[in-house]
C-alpha cells in the first residue's frame, strides 16, 4: 500500500506550489515585456508566448 515511488501529499503540494511559482514568474516576465514594448511602441513583443493577445 505504501509505494515508495508514490509521492506523499506534502510532496505533491510542494510540487504544485513550485509549478505555480514558475507559471506566475513567467506571466510576470511576459507582462513586463508587454509594458516595456508599450513604452517603446513595439506591438509584436506584447503577445504572450501561447499566442493569446495581451489584455
């Protein structure tokens, strides 16, 4: 029943927190790129990596 290869609840939650942090950092970098592109007038750099238009 206790499979050593199966992560515990705490390990799963810790991994989810790390993944969320990475995702939020990437979003923050994309927003910063968008803000700097808006300031310079560059319209192409404002798009998010997945192709979604900026808000």
